[in-house]
């Protein structure tokens, strides 16, 4: 199946195909940089050691069948390595390989690999062709789509980056079979997010199919992957650089990114932090009268039924909320010095507000910690 992400000036395809990783259909370069069909051209795979052991040889064989020479660059695994040191190392290695502006680079991995590779391809020689082969649920439905690239600073997540769209994305749901339980469940947070912000039907489908989702039934997974990609594709096409509408995709992420930064990217996975962020955003919305308790309960109940955290464990209930607020003030979504939150009105509809100050934020979360 082919889903077009209709961004200007150059739309790009997402290919969704179970078991397709063994063929070479993902080798399609339709970006603005070039169309590559020359035999024996160089190609580069950027991935981590674990993913290379699982899928690196399959992808390498597919590239070689198309006449490409294959170079593999391994990077450390983990959000804390998404930094300038890793990027500089990649620049150096690409130069040593004599990679030029027509050399396709394949991001094989999850969100961290995709973000780093995207940033490198956007900035190395001012842009080289990029292909995503996402291997996690989060990457397949969210982080690989929309052109966001970025690395972290000590002050916060993704504070350095650019918008740089790939030439194509190849999604193979069969790759999710090797995901750990924790990593798979983490990705479900983004699916819940799409239901909350844009699709009451998807949200209801998730509520009714929890068992099938957790058992990773192929038809169930294909449906939620397809609908998630379509939702994000529509939003990105209308607002490619996050000036207005696209900001709703940050539901749960402002607080979630803050929690990730506060914990040094060691305690929470991204999806776990986003799940807590969606929970807190829903609770704040209820306390301020923006949405009903029923809406909050549906969101929290779905997250819990999928195995996602909605509260902090006992070691974290004493978090310095003032420090968390300071981190939020450095978030890239801050405008005019004010923190912007995405809050729910009802299932399928959210809104953005900058009317929550530090005192209101801390009071709401303290009330939750005490309840």
C-alpha cells in the first residue's frame, strides 16, 4: 500500500507492506535532491548494533541487488546519545567514505536513529537523499513522518534540528515482532494520541481491540498503523513546519519531553513519558473546566488497559515541579515566553492554550500527586 505525504514542494510516499523488508521496493528516491538509478552507486545505512544484527543483512542484500555498494555506520543506542558528539562522529565518517550529495542514506531503526540520521542528512553537504526504514511502532507511525529531525541539548529534548523530508519511508509491520513488550507498548501511546486529537473512531477501535493489539494480531496492527499514518500525513500536509495545526501533534509531549529531560532519558521511554503527559494534560483540562471527567477517564482508562503508565511511581511523586516547569520554559514550542499546552476538549478534539502559568501548573499536579 502506498500513502502519499502531500507536502510541498515535493510529496513523498510511505510504503506499507508486511514482509516487504526482503525485497528492494524501498529503494525509490524521489526527493528534490536527485533521482538515483546509477548501478554501483554508494549507499549508507545508519543504525545501531542491535538493529543491524536483526535486519542489517536483509537491507544490505536488497541494496546490493539493486547495484548499490553498501556502507554501514553504527551509532550508540539510546536517547542520551542523540547529541552533537554523535552527529560530529557521523560527519567525519561520511567524509572518510567520500559520501557525496547523491549518496542515499538509509535510517534503519527507531526514533533515535531516525532523528539523528535525519539531522545529519539535512545538514551534511546541505542535504543528501534520505530513506527511512523504521523498526519500532513509534517510528513507523510518528517520528519518521513529517520531516522533523533533531538532537538534544542538556537543557531539553530536540532543541537543535530542522525540517527535512525524506525521499520515502518503508513500513514493514512484521518488524514489530522483534520489539520488546515495553518498546511495543511505548509506541501505543502515539496511537492513542492520534485518536485523542483527530479520530474518535480510531479511539473507539482501540478501546474495543485491546486484546488483539497486545497480542500483535497482524490485521489489527495494520489498521492502527495505516490510520495513524494517514492522520499524521493529513496534518503535516496542511502545516509542514508546525506553524499552527501541526502543533496539536504535541498532545502529551510538552510534559512528556520535560519528564524525559528531568530523568536524564533513563527512567522513561518516550511513549511512557508521553502517556503520563497526556494523563496530566487531561487532568489539568478537567480541573480548569475545559473537558469532562468522562473524557479524562476514557483517556486514562485506555492508556492503562494498554499497559502504559499514567502516574509516577512512589520514587517520583516528589519530583521538583518547579524544575520541571523550568525545563518546559526551554521547550521549543514556547512562544513569546509562554509555555503552550495541548489540552483535550473531547475525544477527537484538542486545543492549544498559553493560559496556564507556573502556579496553575504546579497546583494542578500537586493536587494529582496528593489524590
